[in-house]
């Protein structure tokens, strides 16, 4: 069977390999949890535990008799089918296509103070007959996702890690900086990072250059797109950050100061997440004055059988009220995970936007999760454009006067077969609003997807 897996084409091999491993009875053991950023996993505890899982022999490989040098190997196989109608509000923008990706990584620890992590990516797509064709979000043929060296400097009351090389970033709730795990190719930066953990604080300082995807060539850092900053988290309930971005091609230097409060209230079923960010700097001769708000408030009915969580959200990204003055007031969403907050269709970005959202999450069983969400969306300023999740202009500010963009309904269902294998199904519908109708093509958009994910 293994030979059959290896001899298949990429997409076919994914399905066959998952079938080879899907019903292995050892896949239900108590093991460390997989992370979005695979380099955050620590498999050293397997040195003192019985290896009960089929992949434990790969997760901890002792390379010397004292256990000071060891290697962990892992990866991911993901297959997703997307079906669209009315994409970007176009009458004829209909298509069905498949997105396939493979991650493979090696995590080498040399003594307690040196670590080398490298992760390979191969992301492919079948024909995509929608505007944009194959994008950098869809295809990245045989490249490096991560490739860095860690130097751990011992401290009496914590740890300090110096990280040098290609790396993914994920900060806070990912409203501004995310590796974008929903996309097929992920985001990455060439960077130098310092990570301090002491007391109740974790502080990550970094200077980086963004690495855009060259779909069929080796990805190289963009010297004109710099990101730097400091992100601190206190007691897992407060984030404080500064993020700077230099875009040389646009003569733009933008600084973002942010604050986030999050957690659960004691002895009550309420939870909360509130984030505020203010931007200043300059674009050419114009001054930047922009801000954003992100928030969600939840209430869990713990006594109910399915323990539903009801929630309300409010998101705001400022727009430019007067494009002719010397101030730039449109918020720059930086590198966000907009997919999680402004609708799964990804037609809306955190720029010149007002979003009032409502939803419910519940679990009929331990393995099944369901989520229903609804978004009501407006432009913040009718003189500014409507921007998509990638920051591109969907409709210009002069295309219409109405602020109502529309509304979106999202339904998602997840099924976790075991710690390695999960399934995702979803349907979204975007109801075009008055601004869309008065500014051009205005078909409602439908988006259906199904996904299988296997990790080891």
C-alpha cells in the first residue's frame, strides 16, 4: 500500500495515504496537540513516554545516547474543493476547482541551546477559471515555508530565544498579522526575531522583509516591503503591540499602536475579545491618521446539551472622509486573517468597513462542531472605496453613493475523526447591497467548500 501511495500523482497520493492511515487504532493516543505554526510544537516529552502512536517514531528520534540531540519529523496533507457562483459579483464567474498542498518539516535540537527548523511546501491547484486565475494564494511549487536557526539563551527567570531566518508570524487574534492558514500557500517573512518569556510576559520583537510567492520559482524577500515591531502578551489576557511597515514603492511609512483585552469573566458564561489600533506616519507628503476596532462578545449556555455559544461582534476599519485633503485616513489592515472575522467569502477587508456580526457555535458531539454566522456590512465613508480581504479595490469610492455593501451568511461544519484527521464543510452566501447594485455587476455570491486535513 505504501508503494501505491508513493507512485500516485500528488492529489491522488493524498487521498490514498489518508486512506492508508485513517483507521489506525493507535491514532487516538494522548499526544501533544498540533499547532497552526508547526515550529511551536514540542515533542521532547516523548523521550519519557511509551510510544503508542503510529507516528511517535518520527516525532522523537534520539540521535545520541544522552538524548541531548534529537530530531522530529512531521507534515500535513490538505485537500480542498471549492465551488463558486457569482464570484466577485460577476454573472458568469462560476467554477469548481481543487486546492492541494503538502507540508514536510524537520525539527533538529542540538543540545538545550541550538535548534534548526525547516519546512517544505508544495501547493498546487487545478484549473481556476475565475478572475485572477492561479494566484499566489493558490500555488507555490516546491519552496521553503520556514528555515531558521534558534539560539536559546538561558535566564534565571525565563528564556530568551534569538531566531534568524525564514519564519511565519502569528500574533494575537490574527486581525493584523497572520500566516493566513486558510490560503493554500501561507505567508512568510525573512526575519530576525527575539522572543522573551519571563514571569507573566511573552514579548516578541522582530525586523523582517515580506516574502511574496513566486508560484513556480524560488521565493525571495521583497526589500521594499519591511515589517518590524514588538508584540507583548501579559497573563494570557492582554496584548500590547507596536507594528511598523515601510513600503518604499509607495513612499509610505506607517506605524500601528494596538491594545487587546480578552478572556472569560469569572463564574459567569461570558467571554470577550476587544482590540483597538491606531495608525500614524506618512504617505508621500500626506499624514496618516487611521484606526480600527475588532470585538466579539460571547455567552455560553453551559447547561444546555450542545453548550451553544451565542456571540455578537463589531468590526470597524476607518476610511478616508476627504480624499482631497492632506490626510490619509484609510486603515491599512497589514497582513490579516480577514477570513475569520469579515465573512468566509473574503470579499471584504478591514479598510473603510463597518461590520455588525452575530452567530452561534455549538457541538452536537465531541467530534462535530457547527457554526452559523451573519454579517451586515457598510462602507465607513461613502467617499472611499470598497476593499477586499487582500486590500485591493473592489469598487471605487466614486462608483456610487450608498454605504450598504450587503450581508453575508456563513455555515461551517467540522468533524474530527481523531488527532490526525479532520474534515471541514461550509457554505456561504453574499447578498449584494445597494452600493454594489448601483456601482456595477451585482450578482449574489455563493461559495461551497469541503476539505480533508491530515497531520502527523
